C-alpha cells in the first residue's frame, strides 16, 4: 500500500497540536520508560526498545525515533505520508491491523502509534 492511500490516517497523527501523542510529554520529548516496538538493522524480532519524540515543523510533524544503539531516524509526517527528513534513504509506511503504522527505512522498522479511521 502506498503512502497516499492512507494519508488521512497520517494526517490525524500530524494534526496533534497542543496535545501530546502517545509516548510524548509536553514539549514533544519521549516519556521516560515509554517505548515503541522496533526492529533495528534487519533484526528478525521486534523489541520494545525505541523511543519517539515529536515536534511540529514547517514541513509537517517531525518524528525523531531513537534506537537502542544510540542512533536515530528523523521522519516527517506529511499529507502524502511519512518521508525521511534527511539522508538518501526513503521511508515506506504500512498500516497494521492493530491501527499502528509500520515505517521501514534503511533496514530499520518502527511501529508507530496512530489513530486510523
């Protein structure tokens, strides 16, 4: 499924202004101990070991997903889907049956909370 096919679901995630998204505290920082499922560097199993920070920017909602190895990925939620904020690697997104969105970029996969209607 391409990103444009589920853009309305992503808009709900992007439209959160003033209210914190799940896993967020005031100011967009990740809540201590709050983790999302991720599979880093083509690991077979998902672990609840990544954190997410969010902030609104000129191009859309900026998400910074921090990996357990200290690395991070910067993503932007736009009206057209989820895109990489920088770098040469493209992000692809898929809606999961439980309402989360799985984003894959450079062999890393992240399951992000979202409200899907």
